């Protein structure tokens, strides 16, 4: 016969350690490289219909993170959406944020204006064009 637990029948510290490990695992943030993060963002916008956006929009995103940090651009040109892992020198607006903030923006869990107000999103360039980011994100959800 195999006995488990202590004389009271409980697992004692073992159960506590297992619960603690499960909490740590749930709270652990998966670290990824910029290439993986960029591909995630590009995949999320796959199939987004921007054919009714007549104006040219060019955004550069600077992602601040020790591992997933980097630069990419999002461009709407002639009704097509382009997302590439390059610096865009002639951009309309630039955004700087963490990967978590960008995910929340894309998922619609965080409003871009609120993110700016809370200083989770830095913006430079044309504020008018930067505000159109909200429209682009809304199209992703359709």
C-alpha cells in the first residue's frame, strides 16, 4: 500500500507548492523576439478591408521591450494595407508603446486616445492622421 500525504490525509506543503507553481505559470509572460511579435501583429491584421480608406496613412510603430522591441510600419495606400518590419522615414505619425499596450489597442480593450492620456502610447507627427489609427483598428474587428 502506498501512502500519500501526512497523518491527517492532506498533502501539506506539496499541494501548496503545486498551487503556487500554477499561479506563477499563469502569471508568466511569454517572452518573444521581435520577429515573432511582428508576425503576430501582421497576422492579426490579415484580411482587414481598407478599400474604403481613400487617404494615404503611414504609421511607424516603435515597440519598447528588451526582447520583442523593434520598429515596423503600417501603411494604407490606394486601398491596400501594408505591414512591414522596416523604418518608415516619410511617416504621417509615429507611435511608441510596449507589446502589451499594442495588443490591447488591437484587441479593442484599450482606446488609443485613452492610452495616450495614460501615457501608455507616445505619439509624434500629425495628430489628425494619428487619430485615424482608431478607424484602422475598428476595420480589423469587422
